[in-house]
């Protein structure tokens, strides 16, 4: 009996305190509501601080919604709403209680807008909440988020976390974050200790703080120590930036190789000057666009599907061009040049008439955007990484086709000695068409890759035709490996020149170099040997 | 042979249609308005929209009963993004088609190409695009922004509101970015920014390989001071530029990019999720909340029959310029260019942001300056605006060669480049 009474009293007191807390909560929410629905960004910033400090669990959801631009308020009573847009309808729920409120019209609600500084503040606030997350990776990201400039509150939070943190990586990150704040300490010893603590880290935040110390710290010894630490860091950074430039060069090189390798077959192997090569690339890019339009839900798959589709489309167009125009012009390079130039204009205008002269947007799949972060200085963007791999893949497959298949054998036979091959029963006309189709198809595949990097428009091909010829001629006509080496090396040289010469001058320097090189070695890097080279 | 014949036939057909649209409709009781925008070639992307805007405005004016009791008639020509052809087409419009005024051009080089024609034949050109300034012609009315109506306020915003201390001036390699960056560099130095904190970079038209440029920006921005990029990158090079920024993980919160050539039209071609928070400075955004804007957008959607089409700043400039010309013609009672030139100075018409824009004596207009942040849906959210209207300044106060020059086309001065120090007008028409 006595015991039951106790429980009852306990429950009652619980109810009372809970009620009081709830009342205080609703009061502060009222204030937040007024601040956050204000027009002034300063007041909104205040609201974010209040929300972040608020003990209520749902604040995380509210802050997330604000960050994503999904926080609205009802115009009639300023009720905060979290909205999800679904086919022109707004499904809303009460932001504070989470209660579902059904569908509303756009006119009834107003979006709460944010700006960069508010979003930055929200991210920091959310990061603090994530410091106690179960997941070590989330904690690590959270520490990195507030690495640069944690305020006093965050510092205490970090210190508390450090005491119980057991993940080694997270501990290091927290220690670094705390050392960075110590760099601003008033005590000289603390600053010196902090400099020792942060030296070796290449985080931009560290470099920034050290640079300010070197510039305006009152103490000579501290300045010296900071300068030394900064020098150590910059040696490391130079190494990473060298690697980065190399990666940039290889990726640009792969783009050049992809664009040129189809030409290496049609021009290099068959000797046809095909000015419409760029347009075959463009057709490949447009094929990607069309497939994406057909499969709007499966962006990742559509890019993969586009590779064989673009090969077939561009390949068929290539065969058509060969059958109707080029076969009548073998051995007449000037006429071929003019005729294919005309074809390129026709193809461009066709695309312009069908798809409009405006650029089309090809969506990059999730797994191709973003970058692989090796450390805070060096990160390799995924789209470039995939294109390097893809380029090598195409090169290998093409080599297998030319070296190991019967088609490849016939192609090489016809290019080496057409009449002898015909005498041996090779149908040279058919081989010509197929070879041209192969080269054109590869151009289409290059178009798929380019659609992920650049604008898909009717003029896409024009910007690559000169580069493609440049790569093929430099590498040595009729030599696939030469095309690979020349494309990659031109890419790397370009990227190493660009930082100090600028994009415009770098390109000019490369062109001058190639002109001089061709004067000395007119057959390129890897001249073809044997009798066919003379013909 | 057959193909040759059919080709000829088409050519004849084309010529016939061109003649029909040009002169067959021409009767004496219409006022002709020339539209000089590229409908093919690289600039077609931007300029076709402006041609449609003009056709819509003329149609609306005709519904209201025309002008001076006559109907307006649009004369459309296609200079095909070919700069010398702009001059030829302008001459054709003025001499052959006898138009009363011309609305047209986008790039500065096309404007420079037609300038002598308009001055020789004393006609009127309304130019709707933001440009580099350093020009004031008797025959040209600049309804787009001068540098002090776009670039300078944008830099002020970054400096005062965001606290930016390090600056990357990134531009496409031609006259507008080069002049704008020269002005900005002088302005920043006048504000006490150290030379080491300014990085100027140019890339060619249609540049696609942005990886080193963006890495350079990233490196420049990691020196401990708040860094921003001021971008005068033009045309479709912006798409790979922004893509690369997103891929290399540069967010607007770390290094904001403020662009002067990226509007709603340019964004409609790309996925804007990674760009949220990057900035643009214009005098108009489609998202501006005003009644005139709502009805303009409604009219535009009805005219173009596509609810997804966006409106942008140069369209607003044509809206203002066309209405100013209409008012000036009413005021002068004639379409005679010389009379309109005098009448138009001081004319004020509503702009789309809810205020009035007026034509100043230097042939530039007054405009509000807005800074917007890119949103997920490809629209801009205004985060800052000037408290009042800004008067366009033809001659920048920050360049040594032009700071003493003023332009005033009213009598008695009637000069586009009067030097207040020497008290002389150079005598040039521009």
C-alpha cells in the first residue's frame, strides 16, 4: 500500500516537471519561430543558434530540413512545416511535433530561405550533435567539419569527447582540432606546444592559422617555429600537388586518346582524312542523352547501356558514310577532306534541327560524381578516374580486335597491300566498310565519355577534331600504341604547363612544339616500318 | 544532278520566304522595329530568347493599339553569330528596311562592329546585355548593366557581408572579362587589397578541362583568408567549370563563386544541386516577388507556349528599353531618331523588380542591383540588394584613362566623353 503511494507520488512529480519543461520548451520554440520566419538573415542566424542549443530531439530534423530547403511555414499562423515535394504537390508535416498534415497548395506556405553563412552554421551545429554518434566514420566527419573554427562551446564538447573517445582516427582528429584552437592561445608556451602538435598535418585550416602566426604573432620564437612548421608542410604539399598534376595530365590525356583512337583507325590505318570524326563523337554523346531520356530512373545503368548503343549508332553512321561517299574517293585525299567536311556540317545541322541548338544536359550518375579523398590536399575526382580506366580498356579491346581476330587480320592485310589481299580472297570493300565502322563506333564510345565531362551540343565534335588529328600525327600515323603514348604525354605536358603559363598559352606552346617536332620527325613518335609506310 | 536541282529549288524557296517576311508585309502605315539577334551559330543559345521577347513585346504593344495610331512591325534578321555580318545586317535594317529603331546584339564585339553603322546613318540601337563600359555613343542606349551596376556592388557585398579578403578573378579571354577585371583589380587595390591576394586567370571560349584551374583556385583559397571567385566566365564553359567545382568538393560555404554571366537560362541546362549557394549578381531575377514580374512571366509563358521556360536579366533590359522607346516616341510625336534621342533622356518606365528605371543623359539607365544564391531548382534567391537604384556609369572611376571622362548627351554639352580636367570633348561620337 505504502509502496504504491510512493510510486503514485513519483509519477505525479514526473508529470509536473515534464509539464513545466514542456511549457518552457514551447515558449522558446515560439521565439525561435518568430526569429526564423523573419526576413532578416541575422535573426535567422540567431534562430539557428537557439535551435542548436535546444534539448528537444527533433531539432536535428528541423535543422536538416532547413539545410535542404525543405522547411516552410504556413502563411496564416507561421506554423513551421517540413515539406516533401512530390509531383507538384507539397506533403507537409508539423516540424515540431512531426505530425502529418497532409497535402497543401504552394500558395498557402512560404519557404524559409538560407544563405551560405547560415548553412555553414547549421552544418557545424549538426556536426556537434554527431560527435556522439555511434558510428566512428560519422564522428570523424563531424570533427573534420568543425576543424577550422570551433567556438568555445564546441571546444568543451571536443574535450569531453576526447576523454571517452576510443577510435584512434577520431582521437587524432580531435587532438588536431584542439591544437588548432590552442594556436590562438594567449600564452606563448601553449602556442609553441600547439605548433609542435600540428606540424606534419597538411589540413588547410592548419596552414591558414600558421600563416597568420608567421605574419603577425608578437613573439619572435613563435613566428620562427611556425615558419619552420609551415616549410615542412609545404614540402609535403609540393609532392602531393605534383601527383595531382600528374593525375590531371593523365586524365586529360585519356580524353585525348579516347577522342583520337577512332581516328587512329580511320586515318592512321585506312588513310582516310575524316573531318566528320568529331561529329561521330557528338552522335555518341547524343545517344547517351537519348538513352537517359528513355530511362530517367536509371541514370547509372543508362550510361553503361549508352556505351554499346553509341558504338552501334556511330558505327552504322560511319558505315553509311563509307558506303555512300568515301568509297568513291579512295586515293583522293583532298576530295575526301572536302566531302567529309561537308558531311560534318550536315550532321551538325541535323542534330541542331532534331534536338535544338541548345546544349542538352546529361546527368552524371552518383558513382561518377565527387572525388576519392586521399588526404585533405590530394583528391582524385571519380569521373576522371573512371575515364582513365575506360580509356585503357578501350585501347586493350581495340588491340585485341586488330591483333587476334580474323577481321583484324584482314584489316591489316588490306592496309598493307590491297591488291595482294584481294588476290588472296579478302573482300576488300567489305573490310573497308567494317574498319571504318569500327573507327566510327569507337568515336561514338568516346562521345559517351565526353558527355560526362563537357557540354553536349551540336558543336561538341568541332572542339575535338583538331586535337584528335594532332594526337594521331604526333604519335605516328598507323600506330595505335603511338596514339596512346602521344595522347597521354600531350595531356601531361599540357597540365604541367598550365599552372604557370595559363590555359591559353599552354595550348599555344603545345602546338608550337608539335609543329617543330613534325619538322624534325615527319612520321611522328613511332613511325611505321616496312613497305606500306611508303605508300 | 538531281540533288543539285533540288538544292537550287530550296535556295530559291528560302530566298522567297526571306523576302516575304521582309518586304511583302511592309505597308506604309506601320512603324518598323529591327531585331538584330543571332538565330544561328554559337550565340544563338542566348540571343534567340531575346528575339522572342521582342516579338512578344511588339505583339503586346499592337494589342494596346500600336504607336502613334500605327501598328508596329518587327523586322527580324539573322547575323549568325558572325561579327562583320552584324554590321551588314544593321545597314540592311536601317537603309533598306527603314526601321525606326533596332534592338539587338549580345557580345561586345558585335556591338563594336555595328557602332559605326549606327553613327553614320544616325539610327538607334538598344543594347540589352551587361557590358564592360568605357563607351557612350549618341546612337546607342545601354539598357544592360555597366560595371558599377553589377561587378562593383557584387564585390562590395562579398567584402562587407561575407568578409572576403582574397580574390580570384576568373574570366573567359575576351574584351568584357578583361576590362571588367581591370576595373575590379583597380577597385580592390583602392580598397586596400594586397596584390598577393588577387589572382587573375583567363581561359579560352568553350573551355572544358577545368581541373587545373579549379585546383589552382582551391590552393589559392587555402591560405587562411576567406576567398571568393569573381567569375566572368562566359557561355557554356560555365557548365564544366561548376561541375568541376562540385567534384573537387569546393562548396559555396568555403569558396563562393559570384558570376556575372550565369543566369536562369544558363542554369536550365545543368543539375544545380552541387551549385547551391554560389552567387550571381544581376539587376533582375525570375524569382523576384513583384506584380509586374508575375504578369511578365505569365505573358512570356503564354507567348512561348512552354511553362518551363525561364526569364532572365537581358529580357528585362529589352522590356525596359522597348517601353522607354515607346514612351519617347509618344513624347516626341515622331519616330525620327534625332527627336527620339532628345526625348528619351529622362523617360522613366516600370522595371520588373517593382520600381521605375530612368534613361540618364549618358544613355545608361538606373537599376537596382541584386545578389542571388543559386537554389536546387535552378532559380536564384535574393540575399542582398542595393538600397536604391544605381545610375549606370559609362566611364569607370577606377581606370586611370577614364576617370576624368563624363558623358552627357543633352545640349549644350552633347558629348559622350567630355574630359572634366581639360574641359574638352574628344570629338568622337562615342
